[in-house]
C-alpha cells in the first residue's frame, strides 16, 4: 500500500487503469490517497465504480484485454466446449457491443469453463440495460481482485492469477 500511496499522481492513475480502464474512475480513486489499508481502497473503488456513467463503463469495458485464461485454455475442457465458448462469446459481443466480463474469484479452475458457458448463455437472454448493470457489477468484482494484487505489489493484470475473465477477441484471465 505504501508504494501506491506514495506514487506520483500520474503513476497511481496508470496503475489504477490496469485495474479498471475508466480514466474518471482511476483519477477519482487516485485523488483520495492515501488509503490506510486495502479495505479503505476497496471501499473507495467500489464507490467510484457505482458512479460510473454509461460512457465511463463503455470506456472500462473497451479497456479489457483479450487473451486466453491459463486455467481453462486449452488444456481444460473438450474441443467442443471451447468451440461453444467461442460461439457464445461472439454472440454476446454482437448482441451487447462490448466484452464479456465475469469474476472467477474462488472458482475451481476445473469448473471455470462450465461456469463461463452457463454465465454467457444466461446473460445472452438479458435486455441491454439489464446486461449493462450485470457487466458493471462483474467489472467491479474483477477490479477488486486486481486492486488487491496491486496493493500486494503484484501486477494487477498478471496472467495466471485468479480474479476475472474478460472477452474481446480472445480471453484474459486476470
């Protein structure tokens, strides 16, 4: 926490943008430093996340990276399951115009693929407003995981660390 609290404003904002891609969110969280502990940082981050405008949310979702989560690709699950996942992801992005985000905190890697498919299929039935709210909540949860890693001094977008799943053209497990 000390490194984050003591960082110059631009460096703190850059680190926060690695946790959530909204510039307004990052500026707001950075401006309230110093934080006495992780709980205070997470509370401030949650408050800022709840205040994201539709434009801020779109910016944050656009900032989510593509790639393949080490826990589910390609050694976990069948080829058919991975094909179904890619098809559901493409349908999701076509329907909602943004990446799919879901938190994978405390999910056993052996269960990740099934959870992702079920979540994608369920959320494809949402109307756009309902899905925007769900995506915002999932992004908030993923951001909390990334902030915890940042506070520990880890790379918040480090691969192989449980926390979240996003989809653009591929998958990123952060």
